C-alpha cells in the first residue's frame, strides 16, 4: 500500500514541475514574440522616416533650382503638418521680400505668390 501512494505523490510533484516549466516556456516565448513584433514596428517606422527625409531633400534640391531663377533665396521651408506621403508643401522667401507658397508632387511644382 505504501508503494502506490509513493508513486502518485512522486508523479504529482514531477507533473507540477513540468506544468510550471511549460508555463515559464510559454511566457518566455510570448515575451520574445512581443519583443520581435515591437522591433519590427520600430524598424518599419525608422525606414519610412528615412524615406520621407530623402524625399524632402530631393524636393528641396529641385525647389531651390526652380525658385533660384526668380532671384536669391533667403529661406526655403517645408511644412510637415500639411505635407503627406505624396505631396510636399511649404514656402520660399526671397531676399527681396517676395514670398511664394508651393506644392511639390512627383517632380511637378505648383506655386503662388503671396500678396503683401
């Protein structure tokens, strides 16, 4: 009689340890999964930000060349609040005080002069 009780007691301890190990393993795997998912989102956001910065730099180079024909440029700015993925919006202030607002999309520039 003592022997079956011993085996059931030993088996229950062993089973509890296996159960605890499975729980720890599940927690570690899910934690690693969340960490990898978060890292993927951060990498994606960094790449998109880098692409947007390159797009702004390309647009600024083309805009400086375009508006340089009207005179010397004092300030060229990009309005990031109104710009989106396809369109870059901003303005140019010339040294003579003339102000232009522009919209740059796919190499095309639409602009208007601000009335003072």
